[in-house]
């Protein structure tokens, strides 16, 4: 289980779902939860960004995943 705390954002992952500030979001099939980042109040996991309650593959998320 990974846990990250950054300002007001708390992320806990167990491999099948991510809990962000008490709200559970399921992982997409390709996500493993190995690379978690919180930058400027945005959550990035394995090259996906959480936008409006849904995981989206974005260029910025891919950048944070690779570097």
C-alpha cells in the first residue's frame, strides 16, 4: 500500500483502487499504482491524470511518469 500526503491531498493505493481525500477511484486495467505523484494539487498515477473524477491519459501525466 502506497501513501502520499501533499498539502490537503491524501492518496492511498492498494493496487486495485486509489483513495483520494476519502473518495475511492478504481484503477484502469493498465494501471499498477507503482508511480504516484502529486504536483500542484493534481494527482498522477502511472501516466494517468485524475480530471473531473476520471482518469485521463495526458501528455503531462506521461512526462511525470517517465521522468
